[in-house]
């Protein structure tokens, strides 16, 4: 799987999605173009781009070696960890509240991703979590979710 | 005289304690952003947008603009002292700047970079003062056909001059334009691609997309790089260049100012392009071009001046016509929209306080920056000792809170997450995300211009060739488009030589 093919799949996905759903949007007439014309045109252009890049990707990947999947997956470990932690932050934010969620989020990142020792990770997470709450919530007056512990 | 009167009023606006303080904050933050590799000026501006909610529009844009041109100053510090570009526009500075550090002339390189940036900044401001109002007056004659044509050529130029090849940039532009159609159609009220999700009625939201694709995506890919940082110390007394070095840098500084300003007008990676072109020009005009790359002061003075002068140039289409030509100016435009102001041809005449206040603050900001970047350079160098693994969790948290604070809505955080992953994927597969972000912001304008043009002409495309400006721009776009296609598919010189050799054999 070359880079070009991955790109082509993304373009094809949006192109086909756009084609399918914009056919249901009114096109109007040349005198009064409707809301469907622009998205349909772009979907066609995206689909063509996707097909062309798929062909380019196929030509480039012709002589490539067999992918070493373990090595390939390993390079995404850090990003995957950060993505999982971020997703958990988003899901818990309104339920648990900003102060606790942000501190836990930072703790997970410092401990799991950055591999700090427990005491260092806890200290950093607490200071930065509380500090960000004070900065955004009190100084900038951003209405942060209170959650379980209204303060 | 009109310009001078307006400038006087501009200084009257900018020289309040509050605005000077905000200009300082913007310049300081911009310098920090420029010094730290892994965060670009766009991400830096986005991170401070929540801090502008309680400010008026003038103060907000003064602070955000400070970040923009401040980052250009700061980017040279790491290039010169560590051979790591703080910004992509400072890549070229590494070639000779770091070599000068190796020879013990790092301080002189920093001085000339800051000095050149200051001169380039001031000269480009003068150009901005003269050209922006003229362009705005000219643009007031624009109707929908001219607007469509300008945006069309802007997109083709963005594809041609961007970091990636034309064939990589154009699909990214199409994708951005397509995602810009999500939400309620402005002309008919029809809901497109919302699937019953109420939060999508106003569109996907530029802030979570920009924050996700450029901010979160950049952090995710930066965490995979392990950088060994050797930081060279520079003492204050080592900052002064010799007379010979100063004399040698004047020519590149003035040439860089002109080049940077003109290139800044173009959409795409103007700062990067300006610094590269300046370097090539200096190498071309030098008596001993083979010495470039070994520590020539001209190799630092020209590019650093050019990338700062490009900031002034980039402000002209943004403020004069409401067309941002870079991701950073796109975010500044978004910040102005949040404050209820939309830059366009009428912006300068309807909001003179903001425009001239901004110009005056940029003069003040350039003075602040030369103070920050010379005697205080040691402080910024120490920032580089902070491990990125301490910084990135804070950057992510700021991105999350910043996005949440726009609508107080976790849906926006979901969008941020999705586009953060998408931005990361695009970085891994080496597709530049900047054209996508710009296209998403400008897409609704293109569509509106096209549809209004067709409505006015009763469905006939002849409206585009009946308007001379639109016709000229559309023909130029088509020629440029065809030229890029030809450049992409013609055989390379090596292929020709191989074919000739095979023919002879």
C-alpha cells in the first residue's frame, strides 16, 4: 500500500460519498443554479483525482517489497495512544468536568505516552491541569464543564 | 497626505496601553512559536483565539497579527543555532546560518537576521499602506464574475506554488471546497450533507477543522520524531557583526525586501517561496557563489528579510479584498468574522480604525521584535531545552479547550478529533494540508460568486467574457492550469537522454 494509494482512497471515499448524496439535492437550472451543482461537480473531480492517484500508486508500488506489518504498525503506536487518550477526554469532558478530565488526560499522556515516572507524571499533570483550569476558566472566563465537582 | 493622516489616527489607536500590551503579547508568543519546532504560526494564532473573545476587533487583530510576523523573526533562532528550522520559512537559513555558528559567528548571524527582518518588515508595511487602499478601491468595482475569476486564479496559484506538486495540491483543494459545502446553502436554505445533525446546519466549522488538521495533526506527527538537540550558547557581546559583514548584508536585505513583498501577494507558501527565491538570487549575484553553504552572511540576510517582508505582502489581498492567501491569514480572517467583521473591498473604508490601527501596531511590533530577538535571544534559546514531550500535552489541551470555547459544544471536539486524524494521515502520506484548509474557508465565496454570476446573466457563461477583468483572469488561470499539467506529464531530461542513448545504440 503506497502513500499515493492511501491518498486515492481518501479522495475516492469523499468523491463517491458526494456523488451519492448530491444526486438527491436540487440542481435548479442554468438561470438559477441550485445547491446541488457545486457539490456534484466537486465530487466528480474528487473521484477522478482518486482514480488517477490510484493508478499512479499502482505503478509506483509495482516493485515494492512485502510489507512488514509489525514494523509498520509499530510506527503508529505513539499517535494511536494519543488519539485514544484524546477520544476518552472528549467523551468524559461533560460528564466528569474539565478539571478532573484534563488532569487525568495529562496524567495518561505523561505516563503512557511520554513514559515519565508516576510521581513526575502526577506532579506535572496536576500542576498543568489546575493551571489550565485557572487560566481558561478564571482568567479568560471560558465556561468550562463543571461535571461531578462544581467549583 | 491622506496616508499620513490615516497613519496618524492609526498610531492614535495603537498607542494605547492596552493595545501596546496586546501587541507585545502577540510578538512574544509569535517569537516563542517561531523558536519551537513542531508548532507553526497558524497553530500559534489558533491557540490564542479564545483569548480574544473578550477583546474588541482592533485589539484582537493587533495581537494575532503580532503572532504572525513574530513567528518569522523567531524561526531563524533555531535555524542558526541548532540547524533545525523553527518555521518552514527558515529552512534556507540553516544552510549558511548554522555554518556561521560553527565558525563562532552565530551571534552576528542572529543580529543580521533580526536586523534584516526589521527592515523587510518596515518596507513591506510601507508597501501595504500604499497598495492595500488602492487595491480595495479597485476591488470595489468587482462584481460576482470578477470575484469568481480572482478566486479561481487564487486556487490555481495555490496549487502551482504550494509545497507539493500541482497534482497533489489540486485534489486537496477540491476536498476543501467540497467540505465547505456541508451545511445550509446560503442562497436557498437547503441543507446539504447534514444527515439530520443539527450541529452541521452552519457547516463543519472552520476552527475545529483548522485546529485539528493543522494543530493536532502537526503534534501527532511531531511526536514521532526524536530530535537530538545541541543548543549553542550565544553571549550578548558576540551579537555584533563586523563592518564587512554589515556592508555585505545591505544588498541582500534590500533585494529580499522587494522580493518578499511581491511574493507575499501570491497564494500558497509565500514565506517559504520568498526565502528560497531570495537565497537563489543572492547566490546568482554573488562574486563567489560556491561559498554559499559555508557560512556566507548574504545567505542569512536575504532569506530572513524576504520571509518577513512576505508577511506585509500577504496582508494586502487579505485586508484589501478579503481573500486570505495563507493558512495564517485565513485564521486571522476567521478571528475577525468571530468579532462580526468580514474583510473585503469595503473593509478599509468602513473600518479605518482597525486597518490603520493594525498598520501602526505592526510598526510598533517590529520594534518590539528587534528588542526581543537580540538582547533577549538567550531566554528563547533556553526554551529549546524544554523537552517536546512536556510541551505537546499542553498544546493538545489548549487545542481542545480553544475549540470547545467557540460553541461550548463537544461535537466540535469530535470534528477536531476527526480532522486531527485526517491531518495526521495526510502528513504521513505527504499531502500538504494547507490548500485544503484555505479552500474550505473560501469555498462558499466561490460558489456564491459563480451562482450569482449565472443568475445575473440568465444562465449564460458569456458574462465571464463580457467582463474584461474576469476574462483576463480566467484565461490566465486556464493557461497556468495547462502549463502545470504539461510540466507534470512531460518526460524529464534524464528520460530524454536515456531515450537518445537507446536510439543511438
